[in-house]
């Protein structure tokens, strides 16, 4: 029997509704594979911020430092500016724990129709590899002359040789296990320093992987091609900002952001990695019991993969995707099932 300790951060809105289904499915699959999970739940959220002035306690990172993984629901709520919730919780976890790979798989699933006519089930299967700790989302900058006619705001992008090289190496290694094709997102025709630097370093990595086909696309053209011909892509690697935008666009191409998972990985496993659906807290449907838990379930499968249990992860996805293909779908996918009904359908397929 293999045991793991998981830090649960339900967070805000529908995060508190989709995490219990993912947890139940982890437990059900785990029992079939000799894996047990222990959970510690943390109330870190915008609700906590409003009550105590901080998204998490000062020693919060120390409290989860020795967990095997973190499973997060969603963060964000009206009344708390997004930059406070993000920089008060997600970004400190990602950066302190060196989760420098953000991995976002995208598939058009049977039962989740794409809005694109030419993207049927099985035709789109790609992964966005996003640099997750530097790039455009830096803390360097500031504002001067607040409230005056001459007010300015400066935000510096930070690209390092180490940071770009390691995310490119991860992308090329991943492509080597898939369909051997990497597309690099750039904008070196307009961003004169950081993007040519990105291009040069990605080219250096590409030269070390001659069996992997390489494309380089400007971000604006790439966004258009991702809509017009998503089938052509295998692994897309991008900076923090570009990867963030492209992965949400790709999720919409796949039918719903509600099914989209993500992993914030520390590949060396010196720190815990964090797994979360990308749909956000969705205040408009929170509390109604209709949230789609598939993104959280898929994130749990990625957690199993990262912990070294790919067979269990595949079985989890078979149960979740099978329920969807069998006609059980939540409202975001045009179905009538609520969160509980979809969860029951998946757990039935998992043999729980």
C-alpha cells in the first residue's frame, strides 16, 4: 500500500464544489491500485482575506511544504481585486515551490462538442506548456505620479536563460513522447529584446532534439491558427503570458473551459506540485450545484501521473470521459446533469 498526503485548498466559489468530487474519485481509484490518500484542508481564500486581511497565514507555505501534492479548487471573488487574490496565494505557491512548468492538456472529448465545425471528438489532442514563474508576470515595476495627468505605470518582463531553457527542454521531451512536434509562441517581430532571446534559446534546445519537428509562430497568427486548424498542434510552448492566453483559448476550442485541467509542476520534486482546474471560481453559478467537476477530476488524474501512477490516472480518466461519452453532461456542455449527478455517474464507472 502506497500512501500520500495531499493539501486541499478548495478556495472560492465553485472551487469548493468541484474539489470533493475529485477527492472522492481519487479515493475510489486509489483503492483499486493500492494507493491511499490522507488530506489536510486549508481555508485559504478570498473569504479569509476579507476576514483576516490575507489569503493565507504568514507560515502558510511552510504548512504545505512537505505534502506530496496540492489540489486546489479555484481562487477569486467579487470584492477582492484579482491581483490581491492571485499574488496572495497562487503565485507565492508557484514561485516558492519552483513550479516552473504549467501543463495544460486539451482534447475534444466525446460528449463535449467543440464550437468548431471541423473539430470532432479525437481530432484535437494538444498540450500547452507554459513557463510559470517568470516572463511577463514579474514583480518588477511600479507607478509614479498616481492620480496626476502624468501618471505612469511600468511593468518589466523578466526572461532568464535558465528559465526559458528548462521550459523548452520540458516541451521537447514531452513532444518526443507524443507526436514529435513543438510549436513555439513568440512575438519577436514586435517585442525587440525578450522575444528574440526566447527564440534563440528555444532554437538551441531544438537543435538537441533533431527528431522533433519545430515551428515558430507569432502569437497573433498562432491564436488564429489554433481556431482555424487546432488539429495541427501537438505541444505548444509559450511564455507565462502567451501560454496563459493560449491555454484558455484552446480549452474553449475543446468545448468548455469547465473541462480543462492544469498542473503546476516542480519536475525535480524538490517541492510539492499543485493541480487545479482552470475554470476559475465562476461566481455566477457558485452555490447552485451545477458546476462541472470534470476539470478537477482531470487535474486529479494529472496528480496521479506526477506521483508515478499513470495506470491509475488513465483509469480515472476512463471513468470521467466514459460518463461524458455516455450522455451525462453538465449545463456548460449542453447537458442537464448537476454536479452530484455527474459525479455519481463517474464513480459508478470507477466501481465505487
